[in-house]
C-alpha cells in the first residue's frame, strides 16, 4: 500500500495533497512522510559529513561497506563496515560514521574506536526509508577522512507509518 | 526494557588476541515518526552504547533513530590482560541498562 501512495504523491504537489479537504489521515501521512522533501537530501547528508569530519578532505578507498543490493524490509538492514588500518597506537581508526542520503535524518550511527580495537570491523542493523545511497565515513587518528558509498534498493521503507 | 541485553564475549583468549564481541539490547527504538490513531508516538530510543574493559572505554556508539529495533552491534577489541568487560545502554529518558562479562587471558 505504501508504495502506491508514495508513487501517487510524487505526481501531486504536496501542497495540493494537504489542501484537499476530506482526504483521510493516510493521505496526510503520506504527504508528510513519503514526499522527497520530508527526507534528507544528499545536500543534508553533505552538511552532516562536513560537521562530522570538520571540513577535512574526504578521500575514497580504505573503507569497505557491505550492504545487501536490495532490502525487502527497510526496518532492519544488515550493514558491515571494515576499514583498512594497522590499528596501532600511532595509526588507527578513530571513528566510523554511517550517513544516509534518503532517511528523514541523515544521521544513522557513529562508532568511536580506540587504538586497542585491533580491527576496524563493525556490524549492525539499520533502518532505511527508501532507495538511497548509504555512506560510510572513517576518520583516522591523523585526521584524514575516507569514505565509501553504496546504493541500496529498499522495497518497503522502515522509518514510519 | 523488560528483557536483559544479550552479550557474547569469549570466556578466554590469548594475550594480544583480537576478539569479537556481539551485543544485542531488546528495545523498541521508537523513532518518533510512527503514528497511532493519528498521533505521533514520542521518540524513545537507546542513544548511547558504551563498552569498557577494566574501566577503560574500548568502544562506543552514538545512536540515532535510524538504527533498527533491538540494536545489535558486533565489533572487535584486543585483549592483553584478564579482566571484565562492562557494557551499558542509555535511553532517551536517561535510564541505563548494564551487563558485564569476564574474560581470562593467558
């Protein structure tokens, strides 16, 4: 049901949906939750990235992001982030951030690691609202930042409704 | 949170070994976006997870509503001495649930 509403509300302007009297709560909910403007845009994700990294240059590589290609249920999507690093007291991964480009809020989760972590390899489960790019950002102990990006198709969103 | 969190830590390890730790805390993780009879259900999530070894923090997570219900984390840490791992989950109301596991290192 959710997918058909989502499709519909894309063709009708959100204003019109809200204006139309007599439409049920479902339509209103669809207007506020499923239109793209309610979701974080890549711009919002970029702004968050800047905040998390302190404006450092973001390089690609070293980060390995594992996500399923298609998530049938956006409520629980397994995710694994690995970062290539010797993990010594001089050179280690300080933090790993997971950022979403298509959720209502771009923040997903941030992990803080230490030099005694031994291995930067973390698994968890996240919620994804719609088909989108997911970013994994690793901040190293010397301040350099590496990122990996992956697109994931989400059949049923997991953020509301 | 009626149920206890589940934690998996090996009971023993060699000195300097990198061990895997898995944790799962039963929690609804209400996003604050769901509706019940037209009214929003207020946000109620675990927003912080901390793992300490012998009192020193080894891993922590800042959690946002985009983490699934019953937050599960798997991570690694290097052990160089016997001791106790302490895990704590703190929710939006400031309530903290704790768990601890001992490990023997030889």
